């Protein structure tokens, strides 16, 4: 039995990325299984889609012994794939797989000795399919191969999710097209200049015009003068027309290509797409059946939503459902596909690097790793060499030449964390690279050219730094093309509980600790704290609470005894309070109650019950004091 070829993990990973990154859909899956088999030196690799009604796996691509296997289906029962679909973990059988699954109909004919598989799931955890390796020799446990397998299983799952959504989108647009072109009612779209922009098949038949002729036609050519005047008057009078339909009073007369007139009933609607205003005319002969306009609108909306889902990226490491965090994710989706420089602002510990990672991974540069430099982590005399590299002998200790971060980030993204700490002389050199894409390594006269996208981040107020002479104004404007402000944790409401539970699950799993889940009381205490250290502080406190747990219960004591409990101002009680102080005390008490109940105003366990106030009274006071959810710590 021949031994397995061992390729360094980084080389194997690079080879597979290079051979699959240019493909999508079926071609991606075919490239993946072929090159994964060749590089990992295994007999066969297949990626499948799960058919739950039949409990079968349908191969999207199957590479076996140097060839593709076409139209391959695999019954799940009594096979090594069966346990794979029940877990998120890799299932690895290093040898004697036939002995373990004697009822598998295909293993023996395939000459299988070993097997490795992992399930592919959607964002809600439902099984979509699986990726598996099959070999005719022993498959030892190699951590490097595990890592490569996991990475490309994740890519395969993402591509399968995209493929499924794309199928729905195509199917939905096909339905919409059939509906629009299957009706006997003519549908004509036109813009604010009354020029026709779209038409359906019925309109072409009704007016005896081809699609190209319609695209060079104005509304005036389709109606007799009286109807056209009614139409333009209606458009002028109803310039704020919404989604409702308005009917042009009968009789309405249209003219076909030959100048022949025919009576019609016309409805009109108005809508905007990409900030451009359009109108649609729905025209039918008086004897035509009622149109399916409502169904058309429903399918149009669904198609638009599916398009947005295909283009939008989800980042499972950015946890949150609050409006401030949704706004940040929307900004990521807007800027990611461009090469625009981004400035990420936010307090220390808000996770600015995660947002930079999300932008990079959603960009066209995602096939290369993002390069990172923390400008505050190195002495000023070393930062220039780190950024631009140096040649041998450039300074004392420079025994060899070294590439800088800009060279490493060519055709990729460079994330400059704590950009405000960059020394002023280096700010000028950074500005040159941004403007011209050129630099010289330390000690060299050779000019290097790079194509690098800059994402910078800081917790400082750069405008104040400029006023204090610590930051260049011209560099600020070059970096601040697309700013993203990351909200502090205290402004993210219920996200505190979501993030806390995510950290709890990750830490207990990584450290193999059995600790009871966070209680509602624990979460209420966490929600009432101001989090000056933001997400990083929350992670530390969760880890400390787990490590100091007693009797399997999370230990909240370090938070209560060692940290500031709440950002609600503590009001000293003098003998006599002024009216303003009484109002401030009442406002802070309402904020604290809303914090503790996660902004549940009424009902069992709500803030109104906690305050012993009627719901309407509490709502009135919230409006009176101008309390907003983002202000709750």
C-alpha cells in the first residue's frame, strides 16, 4: 500500500484556492473535488446536495480515481454519510470503513478503505449536503488536512447556499416573466420624460410594435390626442401618486402601429427604483378579463428581496440585531465591492478589526489574506520598516532584506489599526502611497508599485488630533472617504445578551467546561453595566465568570464586586431635591427599569410592572423625557 504524499498545509491551501477561486456553481464544485483529491492524494472526493424527502445525497460533483462520475445518487441509510448529516463535526474513519458499514451498497465496489466527511449547512443550521473524502488506503489523522478540509467545506457550504438562493431567484423571475407576459393585458413602463422603458408581450401584440420599436417610442404615439391629454393632466395633478392604481376616465382610445384606434381601460401606478421615478400603464380592451396586477406586485417584491439576499453578505462573527449594528453591516455591504478607502471609528474594544475583516472578505480582493499592522504596538523607529520593508544593511541589525506590509498586501487589503498613533513623518509617506501607489523600502532607492486598499481604524477623535498638530489633515481626508462608526456596546441593547451567550458557548466548548447557561438574572446584570471596555471587556468578564464558576453555575460575583455596575448616574440625595433633580431621578429610574427588562414596556416582567405604572403612563413618560433605546446602557 503506497504511502500518502504530504504537502505542506499552506502550499496545499494556496493550490486549492488558486484552482477554485475563479469558478462558481457547478464549475466550482467540479474544480473543488478534483483538486482536493489531487492535492490531498485521496482516491475520491464528492460534494453533494441532500434530498431529505428521499433521504439521499445527489452528487453536485464526484471525482473518483482520476475521472468525474456523472449523475451519482447515494442512499444515506447504513452508510458512513448517515452520522455525518447528524453533526457539525468532521467524521473520520481512518481504515476498515467497509467492516463498519457492511450494508453500504457502494463502498466495496469503490474499493474504499477510509473515509472523511462533514455536513454542509445553511445559516440556520439545516443540512444542505456534505463534502467527503474516500480513499483506498489508510487515511491517518493529520491536523493540517483537517484544517484544509474544514476551510473548503465552509467554502462549499457558502457556494451551495448561494446556488440555492440563485435557483430560487431564477425560478421566481421566471414565474414573474411568465405572469407578466402570459396576461392579455398590455403593461407599459415609462419614465418622467414619457419615454417607454419596458413593455410586455401583450403590449407588443396590442400595438403591433416590436420591443425595439417600443424602446424608441413615447407615450404620445400610443394614444389619440384626447386620451393623451387626459393622461398627462392626470400625471401632472397626481405627481405624488403612490402605489395605488388610478384609472383614466373612459373612453380611452389607443392607436396601434398602423394608426388604427381601439377602446381601452387604463390604470396607472407610480413607483421608484434606484431613486428614479417610473410609471406603469395597465391597458386592456374593455372585454378583457381582470388582470393579475396584485400577483405581479407580490412576485416583483419577492424577486427584489431575493436579489438583495444574493448580493448581501452575512458575517457570522459580527453578532447583533440592534439597529446601530445593522446600519454598520449595511455600510459594509455598500462599500465592500469597491476599492474605496474606509475609516473605522469606535471606542476601544468595539471589534473594529472584525468589521475590517468583513469588508475584506466581501471584496474582490478576498482571495488574498488581509494584512494587518497595529500602529500602536511597535516603537516609532520600527514602524517604517514594518510598513515599507528594508534592504540588508539599512540599519543596525538589518542582516537580511525584508518585505514590508505594503508589499505583502499588494492586490489585497492593508488594515492599519490605531492609525492615530502613526508618527507624523510616516504619515507623509503613507499619504504618498495612497495617492501614487509607490514607496521605497528603508535603505533603498528602488521605487516599488503596489495596488493596496487601505482600511484604517482608531478610537481617537482625528479632527481633534488635527487641531493639536498630531495628525495630517490631508491624510485624514484620504482615509475618511467612507467612515463607519462602530457603536459602543452600551448603545446596542439586546445585543449584550446575544454576544454574552456566544462568548459563553465558545469559551465553555474550547475549555471543555461544564457550566450551566447564563440565567436571566445574569443577563440583566450584564445589561445594566456601562461596558467602558466594550465587547473585549464583556469577553473577559464572561471568561472570568466561567473559570471561577461554583457548582456548575456561572459566577457573576466578579462583575458585581470588581467592576462598575451601571452607567446610570448616581444621584446624591440631599435633604431637599429641586424639581429638576426629581425629574432626573425619575428619568434614570425609568432607564434602569428598561435596561433590566430589555426594553419590554408592558406585560409580565415588563418595565411598567417593575415600576408599578400603567403602560400608557410609562409610554408618556418615555416620550416626555426623550428616552431612546440607543441611550440605554
